[in-house]
C-alpha cells in the first residue's frame, strides 16, 4: 500500500471518535436509503456498504434487511460500527 493511503487510514483511525461524532450529528442518509430499497424491490436484499465508517447508516439499513455487510479501511471506525450493528457484519478491507 502506498504511503498516502497509509497516512489516510492512520488519520481515520486516530480521529475515529471525532469523525463518528460528526457523522452522527449529520444523521443517517434516510432519504437515500429509502430510495435504494424502493429501487431494489426485493425482500431482505443483500447490501454491501463500502465505506461504512462508524455505522451511521447501517443502523437504518438493518431495519430493512438482515443481509448487511459494511466494510471500511479504518479499524477504529469499524469497531464503533460493530457497537451499533447487532445484525449483519462489519469488516475491514
């Protein structure tokens, strides 16, 4: 992995709590989540959220499906996401 990517990941890990607070302050992207599930037209679809961060949107997504996988490069943000998401999985890429 190149140096710039490592610096970015380290920054997200170091600032995870501050980033999470900002993401939570903005609230989930409820309108976007609703639109995507309407377009999908499936019951309990498989959802892959790339860049799930602290799980801000995951908590809303798992209300509509149990087939959720959130991934992120920041292990620290993923740990925060795992605290929010009891159904589905969160993992590091």
